[in-house]
């Protein structure tokens, strides 16, 4: 049995972002439509740009990425996979001693009551706590 790759290795091992022209309909995009396939590093940068105390839905996040890459939509399947990689990489970094303020703030996109939050090693309670901490901090600023 092989060694399990770290979340950092998964983060580093993904192809570059690209737009695919669909041969058949997928995820609400008709045949001939342009579907943007992101990458963990791209999601990482987008998430990091969301100000503390603010959140963004995954749907709005995908729409913004598609628009910025001249596509009709962003692939929901790959976005979900890549978002988990970004979040677990941050959890992995915190498990190795980094503070939440030093990692990608995935809690600004991942809802505490989402299926993804339930799968994360840090758990949904961590996401809810981080959102509460940032909400208080942004009001005080």
C-alpha cells in the first residue's frame, strides 16, 4: 500500500486552470458553452482576497471566477474538490503549528453547516468559531 499524499502535495499536483468548450451539456452549461476549471492555487488566492469578517457563497465565488476567465460557468465538481484541498491544506498547516491568521481563510467560503464542513479534519465548529471571531474583529476595527 502506497503512502498517502499530504494536502500540500495534492495542492501542488493539480493541472493549471483552463477553459473547456463543452461537447455536451454539463452542470447547466449547454454544449458549446465555456466551462472554467480552476486549480487549488487559484482558489487559494481568491479566498485570501476576501476581507476578514466577510463571507462569500460558493455559488457567487464560482460565478466571479467564471466571469473573470471569460467562461459561462465554473465547474462545480472540480471547485468542490479543490476547495476541500485548500481547506484541508490550511487545517494541515494549523496542525503543524501555524495560527489561523497565517493560513488561507477557507471559512470565508465554506459554510459551517455544509457537507464540505462536515468532512473537514478541523470540523464545522472551527469554521463557525472563525467566522464569529472575524465578525467581532471587523466590527471593532
